[in-house]
């Protein structure tokens, strides 16, 4: 009972505090907080907005799960941005220049993207286990290297082409290699078909962690490396496996947008999903269901912010709320951890009497 309460209280307190803090800022700007939040909810309830929320949440979910896999082993994969951008760029180039029969192209694109993401994360894994380099430093540096490598590949003299919008990118992916979407009633745009892959990933992530020896070893290393070694777990090997798996999932982050909307990778492709995934993984406590709620909340705030400009309220209030959520959830986790420790100490003391 107490464990479930400890799991829920931190994110709930963080969200509540962000709403309170946002309300204070709205009052400072002379806006009515209740009316503003009602407008946001009404706008987000339209078919178009709900579709946008689901699409954004799908992308956020892939990113957050990629980060959460590392968090489970106390690994900080800060390189999700570079991993998914490079993976998406390579997959888009292959799909743009090579025609695959039927829907085989979708499978090939997903496989290539995951392999490239895993390989790029594998560099950081090797540096950590072989040279002792912190994965935080190496993944951040690899982000910049990935950006430079993408810029080289996208050059018109190499593999890039000019798109219809006169932007440098990859050739348009043929219709047969695009991931089919799901049309909602009265919605002008379809929901990304990869939302089903996100659901499957969430279930697979839960099963791997809680029903397999690999998941047990991964969690054991995260809780106590020395105890894991004593029980026969190869910590260096698990570090490599966890980073490779995290990178493979990171390779999926850009595919919903690539295969469901843009059908080409351009120099303007969004590049900050990785850092958003860190925030959502923290908010969801690295649990697949918690991450899903966090992704939906983040997507709701992003989409509903569009109505604020029309009401004279700066949409930057949403960015402030998202930042407050991250700070609040970190503080709330530490508070609940200390409460849990004191509770355990009290239980041990009462048992010894």
C-alpha cells in the first residue's frame, strides 16, 4: 500500500505544484487562471487537437522509454537526441534511394533505424566499460558529432537533395514504405500508426524488466553493482547491453514523424525529443504506464499552448510549467525517498524492541 502511494505522490505533487505556480504567473499577467485552463482543455478536446496529442505522445513515449532503460541501471543516456536524429537520417536515406516491395520497406526502415541508434549508443558503452569515460560526457559529445555527420550526409554534393519546400533533405519515401495511419471521426489528420508499436514497446519493456533474468540483472546492477557482482552478474556486460538497448529504442523516436507525416528527413527535422524524454521518464518513474501518462500530459501542454496566443496569454507559460514539473518531481522524489528510509528505520527499530 505504502509503495503504491510513494510511487504516485511525487508526480502528482509535481503536477499540482506546477499548476499552482502557473496560476500565480497568470495572475501576474492579469489573466484568470481558471478561465485559461478551461480554454486549454476545450481546445485540446477537439478532434484535431486530440490527434496531435496522440501523435506527439507517441514520439515522446519512445524517447522516454529509451532514457528509462538507462535510468534503470543508473546510466544517463543524454545522447538520445543524436542517436535518433542520426538513425532517422540514415533510415530515410536508405528508404529514399532504395525501393522495397510492399510493406517490406517499413520493416527495413525500422530495423536500420534501431541498428544505427544502437551502434551510436554502443560507442558510449565501449568508452565507459573499456576506458572509464562517463556516459554523460560521451553521449553529449556524440550528439554534436552526430549533428556534424548528418550535415555532411545531407549535403547536396553527397546524398542530400532539395525538397519541394526548397529545403535540403532526403528523397521522398515512396507511398508503399510509409507507415499507415489511423483516421479518427471528424479528425482532419490521421493518428500515427506507430502508436501501436509504442504500445507493444511498453508491454515488452515491462515484461523484460519484471519477467526475465535480463531484467532482474539490469535492475540489480542499478540498485547495487557490488551486490550484483557478488551474485554473478557481469556489470560491464550489462552496461553494454543496456546502452545498446537504449540506443535501439532511441532509433525509433523520429520514425513516427518520418513515416507518418513528413516522409523525408530535412535539416529542419525536430531535434529536442531526447531531452523531453528525460523529463517524461522522471515524471513517469521509469514505469511504462507512468511514462504513458507523462507523455500524454506533455503532449497536452504542447498542443493546448497554441490557444494561449489567441487569448493574449504568453504561451511561454507552458514552458515554465513543464520546467517546474521537472524540478518539482525531482524534489518530491527525494522527499519521498527520505520518508521511506525513515519509515524503514522505524520499522527496524520497533522490531528490535
